[in-house]
C-alpha cells in the first residue's frame, strides 16, 4: 500500500534557532491529532540533528535537501549520504529543479546520489518535472519520462520500491501558478504507467507520487483527491506551522 505523504522543503531558510522553533511548533500542533498522511520536514543540513531531537520521529520524518554524489573524501563543503544518516534523518530530497538548474546536476550525478542514499539507508524523495517551454511545446511527458529513465531505471525492483517520487512542474514553483488538479492527475497517472512498464503494476501501484508546485491550503484538498496524487512536496507554505497544518489536514 502506498502512503499519503506531505513533505515540507524549507530550502535555504531559517536560522538554526528558528528551525528548531518551527520543528517544535509543528510537533506540538500534531500532538493528539489523527492525521492521514506521513509528515516530513526537509531542513538545511545544519538543522538535521536538532530537528530529529525536536520532534517525535514516529510522526514527523526529517529529510536533508540534497547529498553528495561521492561517498567520502576531499570534497570540501559536501555532505555525504552516510553523514546525513548519522544525524538520524531518514529521507533526502534529490533532483529538485533548483539543483538541476542552478547547480547543473545531470542524470548521471543524480543516479549516483540515489544509489549512495539507498546504501546509507535513506529514502530518496526524487523530483522530476518540466519547464514551461516543455509544457507549452507538448514535450512534458517525454521530459519526465527521460528524467525517470536516466537516473532511476538502473535500480533493481527492490531498490526502486524504496523511493518516493515528486512531480514538480517547474513553471508552477514559487510562481503562485499551480497545475490544475486535472493536469496533476494526468501527469501522475502517466508516471505510474511509466513505472508499471518497467517494474510491473505492483511496484507502480505502491509508489507514492507527490505533487510539488505551489500547493497550499486553498488547493491541497482538491489536488490530493486525485487517485494518483499521494500528497505534496510543499515549499513556502511549509515555513509556517499555521500554513503547513491545513495542508497536512487536507487528507
């Protein structure tokens, strides 16, 4: 059975003290509540250990926003998957469009990151999605399929089954523009068919596919009501417990 998941991506926001305060506030807000999804917070590296110790990790998972494509060594400023795992974090966001665009992460680099994350016992939240030009030229399906195939399809069925996918239409991130529920469902269903063709129906049906593109309290319920949308990867709205909680409660 695939899981409903609401994951927050804090990006490069919050001092250590502010991040601890937010993690604790979210932890308190969830106490005594029955929620119908797994909650994950994706924090900057410096927050990871503190976030893990500030929340009930049975209720709130902690994710890094990236990891190195090397296991260890003379790579100044990099943080390895095994280092992330040593903090108690159990998830890592990989392939985010900002990493692809600003830091030129290629499919080969991402392939290595996924393998190292899995070896370290982390669950990758792997991001895929098209830019506006690709959407408007009708290449959005080809783009997403190629991103999946190039970085993930060397994995064994057993390893692929450990992944979470996040579809993020790049043209909707931070723009206030959101894919319609129908557009989101169409792409998520296409992704699931792509997985089924490679790994079979069972793995495809059990893979959680999140939507990431300006989801908020106003549109989350409608987005999450689609049969192939299993939750959200939330950006700006995850920086406030007051804005994040209604999205969690949309399930």
